[in-house]
C-alpha cells in the first residue's frame, strides 16, 4: 500500500515530540498501521529557532498553507495550539479533504461543533486524543471502551501544570511562581499560563470529555471555572489533618435536573487513588453504570507523552483511510444526529459537600450562631474543629466539613455567617467530593 503522507503544523514541544516519535518508531508504527507513515512537510513560525527534533527529509516552511494546500498530504497534524488563526487553517485543511489530528483543546472546546460538522460534510476525520490528559487514551476509553455504559459522572486531574504546582507546594513548600516557571521551562504550561492556573485549560478539556461522555454538544461557556491561585497553604494543611487532599478537578455529572460541568479545587479523601496523583501526572475517574468506576492515569503534558496520543490518532486515521465515513467511530462518540441538548446547570444548582474555614471570636455563643444559620439552610455539619489562634490574633480559625447540600443554600448561609459581627473577613470555601 502507498505510504500515508503527513504534514505537521508547528514544530514546538508537541510538534517536535510528534516528529521524534513518528520517526523513531516508524517501523513499529508501519506494522500497526499496515502501511508506512511518513512526514513530508512541516511549518514553523520561526525557521531559525532551535528544535527538539530533526527535520531531515522534511520540507519546512514558515507558511502553514504550504502544508495545508499540498495535494499529496493525507493527514495534517495541527500542533500550533490556540483558537485564533488556527481555526481557519483547520477548516481549510478539512475543505481540502485532509484528515486532521490535533492536540488543540481550546480550538475544539470553542469551535468544535462547527469543525466536526464541517468534517462530517467533507467525510474526513478530526482526531483529538492528545487534546485531553496527554498520554492517557481517555478519549478512546470513553468513546469506545465504555460505549456500552451510561456514564454517570467523571472527575479528572486534567491539567498537569496545576497538579505539578499543587504537588510541589504541598510536598516541598515551594513558591507558586517558582514552580510555575519550572513548568513553563519543561514545556508543560500553556502559552498563556493563566489558562493552567485559572482552570481554563481544564475547562476546555472537561468540555470535550463531557460531550463524549453524555452525547451533548460542546459547551465551554457553560463550564463553571475556578483556578488554584486562591488555595492557601493553611487549607492544604487543615485538609490533610482531616484526611483529605486538595486537587484541582474537572467534574462532569449527570443529574436528574441536568448536567454539572465544573472545574475547581476540591477536597478528596486521601485514601482515593486519584488523591495520590502527583506532579505532572493526570488521572480521570469515570463512573459507568455497567463498568462501575474505572481510573485512567498517566503523564498529562510534555513532548513525548502528548506525542504518544498524537501518533495513536495518526495510526487510527491511517487504518480508517479506506473505510466508509458512515462506519467510522463518530467524532463525539454519539451519532451526530443523536446529540442531546440536556441542560447544563448553573453553579447555584450544584450539589456537593464543603470545607469551610472562617475566623471567629473565641467566646460563648459564636459557634452556636454559625451552626444555627447552617441548620436554617438545611446544611448538615460532618465535622467541626476549632484551631489555636494564628499569630497574635484573638479570633480563632474554625474549620467545618458539611454534608452534601445545594450550592444555593450554601451561598446564602455564607453571606449570613460573614455578616455576623463575631466573624472576621470572608469564609474560605472549598468544595468536597468523596468520589465514592
Ligand atoms: N498546559 C497543559 C497542562 C498541557 O499543563 O496540562 C497539556 O494539555
């Protein structure tokens, strides 16, 4: 069979890694794909920049259109990233009848509905395993491995940079910005690292996971997103004393009222496997009605882990080149005409447990006032600890864990507690999930 010809857009961390893996493992890849896969063209913005890969035998230009418009190219690897001009490049590649493999979560989270619809019309594949959780084949696992299940919920550590920062802060007491700089140097962080630390990158990935889990359109704008920048070291310590770890989770849950889509710091019981996922590692826990819970773990960022997913997609596309488009695995797991517009719930409809930390005067009746307000909002307390005063303060930190409650009730209760004259400042609230 004729070799499959690949063109690569972007030769940075992920593009360079993909070139290296495709080249190094060419023989093994050909045995799997049933034909040779060769890179004939590539584009890079700055041709003089040092690269992690060799470009010997590849025609490299600074114009992506040279790759996209080359009639010999079968598969375009979009490894530039970002949702700006790249959208037009991908649409042009599709219009030219190319299959596309991309690691671009922001592009698909924002424009995926249009891109997949256009790809369907053209009968081409847009594959995106590398867009979520780096090396972990989570798209394939949910879309194919769990396709007999009704997915009830999933929860994932899906940003390697954020997890790396939280781990280094917890284990070594390192400074937030020093760890972030290291993540950038290692090629883990996004071009704009606020995407990592403010949860936007995780929200992009959660958008994709929720769509293939529940058969819903991509709806990034409806994901509730909270980052890790406000996590205080003291909360990490108190959580540990109570038997919990704080992780930055993306959670998608189907409830009777609609779907919860949320990214936020979360207390998890320390005994859960996912609570022990550290460094740049990612993990996704998926609960299917038949399979029960299953956990997927692996490196979430970095050149070769991400390239592993890119190359797996290239092989899948190479195998599918001769198949009838109607008989391919649907882009978003469900047949395109079967997507269900289940409502995505507003944040005040979430139901979860909470960790609360407040600073209260140390005198009789103060805690009674606080617990009365919680009771009034039907919020049941699971644990309550009063700590020693911090430094010279006369107020004491009070830590509470609540049972599952409606976020609307919690918001109202917090506002009332903060208004008490005996409570100082704002309550620090972190959601808690047992993931049982
Ligand atoms: N910035 C991302 C992360 C890269 O840290 O997870 C992988 O998507």
